[in-house]
C-alpha cells in the first residue's frame, strides 16, 4: 500500500470527526417537517378556542376583547392531515413561491448580461475595497444601512429582489455569500422590524390603540439606528470570519481592475432601476404587494432580455434555469406554511394567544413590556403576518396596558419588537425564507450566523423598552 493511500485512509475519519455542528443539523425541509409534527401533537394538548371578531370600517376584522371561549365540538385531526397540510401550505404560500421563482429568473438574466456584476466591480475597484479592510468594512456598513433604509421605508417582502445584489457586493469585496445575505436580509429585517413609519405593524396597532399615526417615532428611530450599527459591526467583526461552506460559491468572472461599463450595461441597469422605481410607486400609491411585485419582476426580466438580444426561446430557457436554482428554497416556504394550516384547522391559535397574553398582567410594568415582546415573538410563529398579529393581539393587550399602568405607546413598541425581529428566525416567515432562497443560504446556515446577533439586538431593545417606561414614553 502506498503512502498516499495510507494518508487517504487515515485522513477520511478525521474529516468526518472534524465536521462542524451546523453541518450535522437536519436539512431545512426535515427540520420544518419536525416542527410540523410537533404542531400536530400540540393540537391534542391545547384545547380549541376562539375570540369573537368584528368588522372594522376599513374592511379588516378585529378581535373583541374578553370574548374568548373554548370550543367543545372540534374534532381531533387525523395523522393523515399532516401530509394534507403540506400541499395546502404550498397553495397558501403560492405568492411567495412564485415571486422567488420569477426573481430567480430575473437575476439569472441580469447575471447573464453581466451589467450588475460590471457595475459592482467598477464601484468596488474605485473604492479600493479589494486591498483595504477599512474600505471593505466601509462598504459593508454603507450597504447595511442602505438595506436598513429600504426596510424602514419600503417594507419587508417588497425588497426580496435586492438580496442577490448583496451577494454580488460581498463577492466583489472578497467575502462569502453569507456576508452579503446577512447584510441584505439582516438590514431589511431590522429596518422593517423597528421602523418608526411601518404601516403594517405600527400603523395598524396605533389605529387600534387610538394613537396618532407614527407617533412615538423618536425611540423607535434610536432603536433602529442602534441595531443597524450593531449589525454592521457584527458583520465586519464576526460574519466575515465565519467558516462558511459554500456549495455554490459566487465568483466574479474577472479581476476588479478589468471591469468596465458599456452602453448596453448602462441601458440594462437603467431598465432595472426604472423597474424598481415603478414598483415602489405602485407599492406606495396603488397598494401593490407580492403578486404585483412579481408581475413587475417578470416584465423587467422580459424587457432586459430583449434589450440584450435574447430571443423568446432563449429568454424562457434563462428564466427556467434561474428558477431551478431557487427551487429547494421555494419549496421550504410552502412546507413551513403547512404549520399554520395545522394550527388553523385545529382552531388553537386563539387559545395560544389567550394563554400567552394572560401572563403579562401579573408582572411589574417595566418587565411586562419585555415579557409582552417575548410573547409577541412566540405568537409570530403562529400568526406570521404583522398586521394580522396586530389585529389579533392589540385589542387584548391595549386594555391590559391600561390596567397595569403601561402606556399604550410602550405596549405597541413591545409588540413591534416581538413581531418584527422574530421574522428573521421563525420558519413560518415566508419573506425571510424567500430571501434566503434567492441568496442560496440554507435556513440552518442562517440560524447559525444570525442567532448571536439576535441576542444582542433583543438585549438592546429590551433595555430601550425598560428605559421607555421610566421616561414616560
């Protein structure tokens, strides 16, 4: 036996034993299926119950406080319902699946044209980030705050298409795609979670609490700026050093000094930016959401493809190739949605809300604000819609805030912290899973890198909530 063969045999076991813990975490699909089974088992422990609801003038339904009652005539779910819930979850989350597929096709075509890569390569080379850690960190900080601004001003799911740009930026400055995804998804997520002008959470909750729209913006602004700064430092000091195993590494096609922008590149970028601008106008003035945004992405892909000389058949081929690269991540979204299908069918979501909200009343007011944020985070696993969660919980928690001498503004901020930040980690957040799919980072890899940050950010927000109580916020 040769020495090389002996070395190969002896090194094989050490390679397996050196495997990192996160590489032994089950596949995201397996992980979410286990959660689905746990949710099914929970239906035999938690009794069915419901609140009565009323129709508001704006067409939304809201919970009537003190109307909760247990239901005695709800049949237990059959084990077969676990598997029925999966296709039902895929149907319920279909809008997220479609936008991931279409956005995957759009960015595959953009990548094929080279325009986006050329623009980022030219910009990074001019800054000199390839040779300077300081310049690299400056780009990371600037990118994080830009993504945070989009989260604050535009929303969460509305920014799905911007995630692959973060991956390209990270690649250009010599970092892994994990750096780009953390910069993009983390920035958008924190910006949206703590936005002082978030119409989906703050706006709806303040309407229920009878407070002026977007009042109390000062504390929320300090929180979002502080948390984005923490995210920037976290990426520069920690994520850039993470031993990240990339099965599909993003690579630039040439050296940074060789990048130039042609007229066709400028035209392609102009079409892309114009499409994003039209999308934002539609979001702010016409109430566009996932379906309209997906349609805009499809139109952008077609126009960019034709502008770059692609025929109809080649355009379809490129769209299919792009969609195929994000299929696994898209399907995870549908399986995750099946968790809520099980909980709804068993009618235990209101029971969970009722039980958790009752825990707050017996605490000191300052700690009650912290506890309310934790409870809202737990509820977000079962009711992943921010505005939907506000309509379910705020009619219960606003009167409770009055009873325990907590300001309504503080209770709404606690709701915002608990609902918004957990979007970054719960498997039922379709927007987050869609972004991870486009960035080609698995859910298990994402949890591994984001959990230390969540500890820091939650700690900062809890300190802010306690301080808010004592300053009369």
